[in-house]
C-alpha cells in the first residue's frame, strides 16, 4: 500500500531558486552525481539533488564544473545547443528532451517515507522529479492533470 505524498516546507534557498525558474520552460535534462540537471530555455541549468536541495547556474558554468572528461562535457554543451535550437533532438548524446512542454508555473516539494518529489507544474503538463534517499535513484516523468 502506497501512502500519499505530504507537502514539505521549502527552505529560503529553495524558495529563491524556485522564484528564478518560474516562467522558464524545461527543454531537457540529464542525471549525474545523484542529481537531476534540468536545462531551461533561459540558459540556466536547475540542479535538484536527491534530498530536494537545489541550485541554479548558467548552463556553461555548470557543465564546465562537472567532474567528467572533456568529451562528455562537449557532448552536454552540444546537447544543450540542440535543445535550445529546437532542432533534431534525436541526436542527443547525454541529455533527454523534455517529454512534455512544461512552462513552469509552480513548484511543489513533497515527501513519502524515504522518497522526495519536486513537482514542476506547467501550463499544460507537469513533470515529477522523484528521488529516493536510500538508493539515490532519480526518475523524471510527465504528470497530466485534468
């Protein structure tokens, strides 16, 4: 039996990051180092860690600071450009294109036992970023509401 999600209070820092992402559109994402990195149409990447903490950096700065080899960083830069251009997203090497169009209207933070969820509420569709504190797993999936 699965229990319901319960709202969690956001920290001042989370509130600050959320205020900056409102009105942006999710273009795509990738997972790295126990975090979801969400590419926004405003040239920033919104990082969400498994515990729900978050950060926001320009896409170039974030990609350049990742602890990965230069080839992987080059692929991420190329993927970001493809997603911004809206071209052939079939050629993405490291990022996943957003499964739905999600212009961010609201962000919720919830818990269910050892799981955390950031619900990115969009105009027409939403995205759920679900994380496990015990395993470090992260899943991003569309959420449709009537």
